[in-house]
């Protein structure tokens, strides 16, 4: 009997780990590309929220989750473009611009949600995305259901890890991106359009943040509230710093932070004898500890967080 309950606990924990880790991973990979170009986008928290709402609302209207995913990607890309305009074209302080995007999205989504659904007691729901079990692998005891009976977007996030690695290391555009992130002046002297590279990188990061928000709304929760992101975007930013800007380590960091969230959900479900307010603190405590213990910043891109002023 104990073995049965242990298996249920670990299966539920691993499933929660994957479902919570996937949006963090998707957003962190996009933020990695943005930061490699030299732009840190703290607005991803708000962009996730905007992407989750637009994806949810389009799915709610059309009853098609894939249309919702497309809407979320477009929403994230547009907001990423705004962030690029502020931080690259107009050389605004990246931290201030990112926080401004976050606050703007919070207000915009709150307004749009109430215009769309009014004042309601229960959040609206959608059918959401269906899981796609992988034959044979999904039948592996304990881990099969958790890792190989998931949404297409889960598999997509795993594939994107080697794709981003190969892009950065072995493509000319990856080399341009890294050179702009290290020293835009040198990159420009070599004929690289630093402004185009940074714009595209930040737009890609925004689109990935929108996609991460859509996954949360359409696959994990299948409903929407305007406080559903609860720091996942900031966790994704922390994951990028933890990874030292390496895609494989982004995967590890995303699942470390997700493990803390999944654990507190499982402990609450088991009526663990600890105040639930303390359990809710687990993911944020893990984030702070990881940043304090493992992030030193020696390997960050040389131009990260700084605007390039060509006139100087």
C-alpha cells in the first residue's frame, strides 16, 4: 500500500514538474536569446500574462487552442517589439523599460479581462490542448506518463534546447548575436547591423514569453485569472542567470525551480502539517537561494544591460 501511494506521489510530482517547468523553460530560452544580444527584458512577466490572456480569449471565442497559441505568439512579439524600440532604438534604461512593460501589461490585461468577461465569481474555462502520448515511451513505469504523455508544446520546449545551442554555436546569425552582446561597436565595425540583431532577438524573446503564457493558460490551468503568472516570468530571468547563458543549463534550471513549485502543490494536496503560506514560499525561496549560491556574473555578455551609443 505504501509503495502504491509513493508511486502516485512521484508520478504526480513529476507531472507537475514538467507542466510547471515547461513555461519557465520556453520563456527562459527566449530571454537567453535576448540577453545574448545585450538586452535584459524584465517585462517578460507581463508579456507572459498578456500572452496567456490573448491565447485564452481567442481559444474561448474560437474553441481552437492552436489559434490561441498563434495569438499569444503574436501578442508577445508585438510587446517584444515595443521593448526593443524603447531599449534599442530610443536607448531607454533596460531595467526601467522592462518594468514599464510589466506594469503596462498588468493594467492592460486587467482592463481587457473585465471588458471581455465582466465581474465574475468563477474564472472562465476552455477545453485547452490535448496530450499526445508517445507510443511505448508513455508506458514506462513512473516516468512514462509524466514525461512522454504531454502536450506538443512540452516536446517543442525540449527540442528548442539543442536548437538554440546549435544556433548560437554554429550559425553565422548566432555569431552575430553573440558579438553584438559582447561589444556592439566591434560588431558594427565588422559589418553587423547591431540594431537589427537586437530588435530580432528581443522580439523572439517576447514571442517565446507569449507562448509560455499560452501554455500555462491552455494546457496547465485551462482557465484564466489576471494573477496567474505569479512570478514565473521573473523565475525565467533568474534561470538565464543561473545557466550562465548556456541553453542546456537553462533546461536544468527550469526544472529546479519547477521542482520547488511542484513539491509545494503535492504537499498541500497531502495535507502536509505545515502552514500553506510557508509552502507557497518554496519556489521563491529556491529562486533566491539559487541566485545567491550559483550566480556570480563573470560570464555574462559584455554589453548586457547597456545601450550602445554610436556617437560615443
